[in-house]
């Protein structure tokens, strides 16, 4: 099955508002202790602190290397 760039853009356009709403929900939930999912979001995130302007490049690179290692196909050996 071939996916065209146009059809991929259509899918991304459909998904983007949902992602944006979820991100906004995340920000509001962490910031407001009275928010109904505040404790759940803190547990999931691991902290009540989030700075959208802070990028931990070494942590991202490490996570990507670990993911790439996990997803890399292993070569088969003939028995």
C-alpha cells in the first residue's frame, strides 16, 4: 500500500487539533491542583513541573538511540 503525501497531510490535519487539545489539557492539569486529572497527570509525567521551552537534548538523543536499538532488526543466522 502506498501513502501519498496529500493523504498523509489530510491525516495529520485531522489529528493536529486532537493533539493540541491534549497538550493544552496537560498544561492546564499540571498547573492547577484543583484540576480533576491533576494527580493523574503528575503521576504520568513524574513531576508537577514542565517548561515547554526547555529541551533536554542529551536525554532525547539517548531515548532515540534506545528506541532505534530496540527497533533494529537482528540478523538471522542459519542453523
